[in-house]
C-alpha cells in the first residue's frame, strides 16, 4: 500500500483526547489514531451509501429479474 503524508489542522480539545487515547494504549501515535479514524469513517459512509441504494430498490422488480428465465425450465431447484 502506498501512503501519502498530509497536514491536518485539529481542534486542541480533540488533539488532547487523541493524546489521552495514546496514553491509554489505544493507539501507538497520533498518525495511527487519525488514520484509523479516517478509515473507519470512510467505511461507515460507504456502508450507509450502499444501504440507501438498497432501500431504493423495488423488491418486486428485483424478484422478477432474479426469476427471469426460470419459468418452465426448472420444476424443482437442484440439491447441492
């Protein structure tokens, strides 16, 4: 994985909280704490985006597409 360095401006209170987490052993350093927080946020946003898209699907239309081509071809689903 290629990594890049960036500058980030952080509120003093948030920085103190990050330092407390480091002192408590949750993270080895500030960079790791911030990187993991960003990764987690991006994953949550992606999951929320996918959930929103799934909620917009028409269940009957999706069912019809899933069953398309099976009418009359299969009497019974095969056993696996």
